[in-house]
C-alpha cells in the first residue's frame, strides 16, 4: 500500500544577502565594543566568540546588517567574507528586519503531517503576511522553521525560540492575537517569552539592558 503526502512548499533559500546600514554610529559602536570585549574574554581565541557576537549585533539591529558583520570581523581579526560564511549558514541569524516576535512554524515532515502547514496558512491569513515577512506594525515576523527536535509535541510553534507545543490553527491564531494586543503568552516549557532583541542579547550571553540576569 502506498500513501501520498502533499507537503507545503520549501522555505525560500538561500535567502537574501546581508545588507542594511554599513556602519554604526560612534555611541552604538562604543557600547557594542564594550559588550564584545566581555564576550571575547571568555574564549581562549577571539575568533571562537563569533557566534555570540553575531547574536550581539542581532540584538542591536534586530537582524544581521553589513555594519554588524563588519563589526564582528573587526573585533575578531576575521575578514567580512569569513563572518558572512558563518552568518549565512545558521538560520537563527536573520538577514531581514525582524519583528518583536519571530513566530516560526515547524513544517518539517512530522509537524507538517500533524497540521503545521495548516497552521502556517492560518497565521498568514490572520496576519496578512506571507511566511518570511513582517506585519506592518513591526510586531510579528512569520516564517517556516526546520525541525527543532520536539517532534513528540508536533505540531510545534516557536516564538523567539521558545516552544509552544501541540498547536492547532486556532490556538496559534490566539497566540498571535495575544502578542498583537500586548499580552505575552507563556511558553509550554523553558524560559519566559521576551522580545526578539532581548532574546538575541541573552543568546549572546549578556544580561538584559535593564540590568537583570538572563
Ligand atoms: S518535525 Fe517539527 S519539531 Fe520535529
């Protein structure tokens, strides 16, 4: 017996080139350089700090910009091309401006079969944007994501990398409704949800700008 599965479209690849601002203003550069020094001091070789530094510049801009790539290269003694090669390999580094909340719907095989494709469609209709795009108010970016090793809880939605398990189209629509109305939903497990740039700063290994721990 054979079973035909109709899966959703592949996510757009390889993605747009890194662009945006070419350099930071002096005050932002000084602030980032101080944070970068803290991060680099944790490693025996400066270049080992590239991944957290990419999160650091992502926390500044909301995505990776030419300014961020050049900053990382300068801090670590790397070329722009070397930084670009790493930055474009990992999907957690964004190449386009990202909303306060990055809503990722897993559409790998199991999640897709369990309803992930239907969730993407429902959210695209609800938000009025296609996957890969941000709502006009800058609040929410919708995208396909790859398997996050949470297949037991399919279909999975991740908001700023926090898990929301066993979703349905209606529960996912409620999540984005809450976000757009200033209510922060509680993830199924893990850390509390916070805005995208704050999450990026946590991933850089730094405390929040408010001075609290991460
Ligand atoms: S297929 Fe969705 S988490 Fe594994």
